[in-house]
C-alpha cells in the first residue's frame, strides 16, 4: 500500500466515524435506544459543547481543527483509565485533579502526552514505548505546582 492509499483509507474511516457521530448526536435524546458505548460517546460529545457545530454537521473538520480526532483520543484514554493500562494512567489523572484541575482538563494533559508519543511512534515506525510513556505519566502533576 502506498502512502496515498493509506491516507485514502484513513480519510474514509474518519468520514464514516464522522457520520456515525452526527447520527448519534441527532438521536441522543432517545436514551432507551442507546447502548453503553453510545451513551459514553454522547457524554463525551456533551462535554465538548464548543464543538457542537461539528456534531451537528454544520461545520467540517480540517487538519487544523479535528474534534473527531480529539474524541477518539478521549475514548482511547477512557479505555486506558478503565484498565489502568498503561499502569499509572489513573494515578496521573488523580494527581492532576488533586492539583485542582477540572477532570476534563486533566484528561487533556494526559492526551497531550499520548498524542505526542503516538505521533512519534508513527514518525519513527517504532513500537509504542510503554516504559517511556509511563515515565512521562508519572511526571504529570508531580512537579512543583505552576
Ligand atoms: Zn476534550
């Protein structure tokens, strides 16, 4: 597969995700029809009211602003928190919240580290360095308060 093919696949996957998110947003009021994963996603959508136009489908994501990607990272992080895997994920969140950060903002701090490391992994074509990642998590919220 060429680089272009990869991008093509990525775009169509992202598009499918986008349509699913918008469809879910439209029927979020019908709680009885929603599965557990969908309820979780609706909660994430509601926590990101600043992106409402994207959920409603009236604004398109681009390279500069892609709330759908942001959602994906939230979902990934929530899975990691549920399993505390990589280890230290929950402790990092607890430390940040103990510092007075709003839980959503605290998650963003972890997502920043996660995105940076995932990006590095893709750029260098290496495996995810869990050890290095955990060290960075351990450092989150451990230093002097800023
Ligand atoms: Zn967020």
